[in-house]
C-alpha cells in the first residue's frame, strides 16, 4: 500500500479564475506545487487531478501524471477521491494515505508534507490531519480568504472560520492567531467515508469542509508548519508570492 500526493486543480476558481496556470518566475503555479510535492520523502508518488485539458496538457510537458476528473466536483476532497479510485482501478493496488495538496500553495516546502504524513503514521487514531501556521499580521488575520483555526491542547481543531478567531476585541493580551495550511493527509477509507457524509450546517456557513469532520464528532489533528507559506487566493496574493519566491532555493531542485 502506498502513500500518494494528489494536487486537485481547476481553471474555474470563483475568486481567481485560471489561477493554476498563472506564472510565477516563468512557471505555472501548478508546476511549482507539483515539483515541490515530488520532493517530499513522505509520499511515494505525486499526481495532478483536474477537469481541464489546459492543465492536463501542461502536466504532460513536465512529466506529471494527470488524472482527468469530473467537472461537477465542488470540493477538492471529492476530486482527489475520484482520482484515487481511478488509480486503484488501473493498478489494482489500494492506497494507505492520500495527501491533498492544494494547487494554490506554490510556497509549500516538502518537509511540510512529510510532517503531516508522520502525524498519521505515529498515531493510528488520526484519520485526517491539516497543516497549521502562525499568522504574523493583523491584516492577514482579518483577511476572509485566510482560513483561521482554533485548537485544543492536543492540537486538535476546535473550529475553523474565515472570520478572525479568537476575538481580539475581548482580550488585551496576546491572541493566538493560526491559519490552515491546505496540506491534508487522509487515510484512504476515511477519505471515502468523509465524501459520502452529507455537508453539515456550519460547513456550509463557513465554506470550510473540515467542519464536516468536527460537526460529526470527529477529530482533525493540526500539525505545525515552520516554513513560510502563502496561498494564492487573489491577484494581490500572487504579487506577494512572486516577491517572496524571488530567491527561493527549492526551484533549483525541481526535477531531481
């Protein structure tokens, strides 16, 4: 049984259409995500899952295996589940863990995938984990495009929101400010169970699918990420990422 990484991407992003193919230092964003995922030691193979021929055509040019999936998927987890099942049908091999790596995280570091996968390997009770990173500024804390999260003392998620949580208005001291990093390893069977579970009320309100786990009494283990990362949700984010990646040392490792 293998641990695989799947990057689900589509051109029809509601907030930033066409963003997987926008270029960062001469390379489409999905290319950065793919190469960086391949550098992780915690997975056996990486794949791209999409419903768009433009992305599929590009993936072939960089030697990436691309799995065509339905255009009807609203959630990334549905797309990676379809891709996983197609792979299993072709190979006859079941997978152990499937890591969802969002295609708008071009600054991800391979070690981030490794430590997220390790969380599942070390604790058989954990069915799904998420990355978590400290928010450095109040501007980012107030940004509705960033998913904020509060955790308990065991680093399990209590709640996710696009609003700034916990409230800074009611406390004069330092408020813990954390954001979700969309590197999400699922155990195979739990991924299928998760996708078969109906969407929950708070999940719909916040538009955050991990709330489905919490609302059904499940546990989402949050794993601290120590590398700087910024998801690209808007053109403004893209400009910031281009500047931050100007001297990125991982780019030289692509293809190795």
